[in-house]
C-alpha cells in the first residue's frame, strides 16, 4: 500500500459526505470513478481503500447534528425574550466593547449546544462558575452576498447580578495562564504592542486592535496577527536548533554519555516537545496551531525513529487526525487555508529544490532562495481561496512577508513566548523594554507600508466551482504536466464563459442587506453610480457586499438618522472604502469631523438630486416640521424616494405615525414600486393611510430574527397584508429590479444558496449545479 493513500481516502470520505448532501448523484459518480482508478492501479487493495472512504463517510454522518435538532434548538433560543436563569463557566478571555466586556462561556443550564457569550461590566477569570439571570438572544449568521457562513451564536446579557465561584480543576489551568499573560501585556505594553503580543503569544485579538489588524491585512500580513501554522512551525524550528546548538556546550563527559544513547537531533526533539506543547496550550488550541503541532510532532517522531522528509504523509496524517476530532473542520476557512498553504509550499520546494542546490549558489543564498520559495508557495496556495472568500489581496504580500515574517517569528515571537513562560513561573518578564521597542518598530513599519498608495488588489466575486479548476491547473503547472494543465485551464475558461453569460446586468437595482435588527441598502443606478442608504450596526455587511460586487468607491452614503442600527457602521465604511459624499437629515453631528475630501449634503423635504436617469427626492423632514411623538429621533428620519427608469423605491428610515401623517400634502409624490417598511415593521409605523398613498407592489422589512422588540408587529403585518412582503430575517439580502417583460422582479439571496437534497434523483441537485456558476 502507498502510505499516503489511507489518509487521502479518509479525507475523501469526509468530503464525499458533505458533497453528497447537495450533489448526491455527483458524489456517487466521483466515488465510482475513484474506485475504478484505485482498482486499476492497486488491484484488490482498492476494496480496502473504498472501505476507508465508506467508514469516513459514515463517521461524518454519525458526528453531524441532525438539521431538525439544530433548527429546533436555535428556534427555542430565539423565543427566549425574558430574564431566564442560567449557569455556566467562563471559558474564554474577555473582549472589550463599547458597553463593557464579552466572554465565551460554557453554558450548563439551559443547554444551548452552540457557542455562547456573556456580556458583563467587568472581565471575568476563566474557570469562574456563574449563576444568575440573563436576557438570551441568538445572533444568526447574515445571509448576504460576500458574508461568510457562521454558526449561530448565543448572547447572554445579565441583569447585573452574578454569583461567582471558582472551578480549580486542572482543565482551566491553560486558560488561567493565558489570563495572566493577557493582563500583563495590557498593563505593561503600549496598546498596539499588547495587541500584537496577545495575538501571537496567546492567540487573542481585541476589538481595539482593529485598525492595527487592518494595516496588517492591507500588506498581506494578517496571518501574523493570529497564531497560524507559520508561527508554530518557525517557533519550533528555532527552539529545536537552539536546543541542539546549546547541547554542544555541555561538559564533554555529559555529552559523550548522552550521545552514546541518543543523537543530538534526538535529544533536541525530546526537549522541544514540552515547549511546543506549552505554546499550544497558551495558543488556545486553534486549528492552524493544532495542525502544525501534529505535523511537527510527526516530524520529531521521524527524527527519533530515523525517518525524515515525509512532509506529505505528515500533512495528510495531521488532516486525518483533525477531521477525526471534528469532521466539520473541513468546511472552515482556517483548515482550508492552512492545508493548502503547507501543501503548495511542499510542492514548490520539491519542484525547485534541484535548482536551489546548484553548486554555484553559496549556502546563504540557498537559504534565501528557500525562504522565497516558501513565501511564494504559501501565496500560490492561498491566493485563489483568499480572493474567493475576501475578494481582495495585497499586492505587496510577498515582499512584506519576506521581511516581516522572519523578524516577527524569529525575534518577537520567541521573546514573547519564552518571556511569557518565564513570567508565569517567576513573575519576571525579561527584556521587556527591548521587546516593546522591537514591536513598535514592526507595527510602525507595517502601518507605514499599508498607507502607501493602493496596495490591495480587489476583484469581484467568482463562482466556487472555478476553484475546482484553478487548483488543479496550479498543481499541474508546478508538476510540469502540461497535458493536464491544458485540460484544467480549458475547463476553467468554459466555466468563466458560462458565468459571464449568466450574469444579471440589469440596472438599476437595489439590494436590501441582512443586517439583523437594522437597515442597510445598496443602490446601483443605471449610470453606474453606487449609493448606500444606512449602514447597519457595524457596516461590515455593507463592506463585504461592496467587495463581493467589486465596487471600489461609494458615490454617496446616506444616513437617515443617528440610531446605531442605521449609522453604526459609518466609520467602518469611511475607513475601508472611498466615499465621495455623505447625505443626512441635517441633525447629525460627527465626531471626528468628516474629511474635507467628502462632500457633506444636509437634505430636507423638497430637495432633489439627479444624475443621469436617476433621481432622489427628499420628502422628509420638511422645514417647520415638529414631532409631537416620544420617538422624536425616529420621526426626523430622512425619507428619500429613488427613481431610475421604471424603478421607484421609497426609503423611510424609522418614521412613525406622526411623521407619516405629515405626508398628506405630499401624497402625490409617494407612489412607489417598492416600500422599505419603516422602523422594521413596528406597531406605530406603516399606517393604513400612508400605505394606501404609497401603494407599493412589494414591501421590504429589514429585521433581525428573534429580536427582543417583537418586530415586525402583528398589527403592522395585518396592515401590510395584500402587499408582496419580503423580510431579511427570512430571505436574507433582497434585491429589487425591473424587467421589460416581467416588470418588477424581487430576488432573495437565500434562494441562491445551495440547498440540501433528499438523495439521488432530487431535482434540487440540478438547481444546486446552476447555483455553482450563478452570481448575485
């Protein structure tokens, strides 16, 4: 048997299981072809390999939580809108927020079955046992183009009363070590230095480090702001050679006594293991670190038993172990990026090793070439996937990594890790001042580089199926198998052509994004302009959507009013996207002030802005309007009617009945094809008279699933009956456009996502195949 084949078969079995859920016939076909190929090359051994695939398939099926159970559990948690008793134990480090801290907890009662975070007014020591009452809510994953799939997360907000005790069991020792270092870094280093050290030593990133993280991301160094395989591998390499070198300074008699029994490599391997195990515990045990830990220990074991250089077997065994522990890891970005990086580093080094080892190159030059090849291999292996998930990549990634990765991993990282270990034992952190200076120099250099021109290469979305042709094409090119390379690139070209033909180029169009309990919409006008109306709480959904569409600049950002669920993402967008104009209702105050390069328009009822065939009419607030309602801020929301060709959309912010009644004299300007329902469908909005004046063909409610406000209210839904109603909590992002034949067309992003099938022969599989080449 080929040593790697059992691992490949196990990994393939896990993959076939997840493929079968959406493409059962295709999965069976692939399994049959693999078996035929294995039988041709391995004869009767093919039955053993097929059995491994089937065992892995069955194991993944056994480990997966049934969809019905997951759905019922999530639904139950969504209905919990009152103070509920709970108990649990703090399991993570604190993350600072505007309102206090959030920390991950293991919920013991009630049973949640999903990641749970506690919101509190102070940080809590990991291992603390908690009892109290809390409001419980579930944060559902956003269903938007460009937003990554995440599991639902439960949040607990206490009433302020917590009963605390301490679990002193050894299982919480690693988290308490991380807690001590977390507090030491915060108290003794500058904020940015503490952020980098926390990220690379204990695997913890604070919200306060977002600006620093953005600088690292723009230069292609984002992986250095978390514990990745790179950190783990280079730390182990340095530790191994330091121990090996230090052993030579032992007294001669000791050295002879040791080397009679073990070689220096074996001694270094044995002594390296406890140090990398401690680093794994400090790291929090993330997948990249776990993968590196497994690979490195397989390598160290190889040294002990006299086998070296089997990098592919090490990689595949590490993958097999991780997937055995958690089959769903196969679907995570971290797993995919980590293994692709290592795989293509190995392939690249193998391909060019003969060239590097030429006698005309001095040893120092050979090491430099290998460093370049490692960086190039990682970049080649991860770039397609990074572009698929994030739609942007740094153009200076390779030179930046050649400079900063060795500096951080061979100086700052070991100083931080070894210093942290010494501090945990003695209470003293050596070389603190030198470490602070080195980190400051690195952070300043990265920030400077990130601000030089446009270092990001942005591309719009492309179909997932193209990855299945891009990676084989890269592999065959590196292996110089040109026949297969031509076949892969031909299939890739055909896929791109099919995608291009199927693109929906209709303009204008308006997309209402799923931002939970908030508002955000993106207008793409017939003259190619992009206008964003509100940002949601964070602005991340809007930013991700713009990247998905390949939109590099926003012509106008409209803020209807100051509520956080409409304006909270303003600064996120201004810092990440070119915004030419900001429009508001004239009542907003900005701190800090908007930049001078941004044109600020304060609109009131009667203002009109036009561009090409598109027209914005401001209907509210009108001069002289005075709200007599308690919801004063809501009633001063900027109300805009957008008209472009045959499409008319009315944006209403959070206005309520008082503001709606003031539209009586303007009712001739209200008729619209689409109404963005005011205030998420609250009881006090969307009066019958207002709806009759607008007379929309479709109404959009932007609302969060299981929100604590009870939106949309039953009374509002009753008044909206008879209108085609679409909700972001049910359909995800919703797009409206017009068609010369069909008239108004409304599409839900949920309908573009892959759907589980009932098995072979289900027509849904054909629809899933179409979805593989369709873009939103």
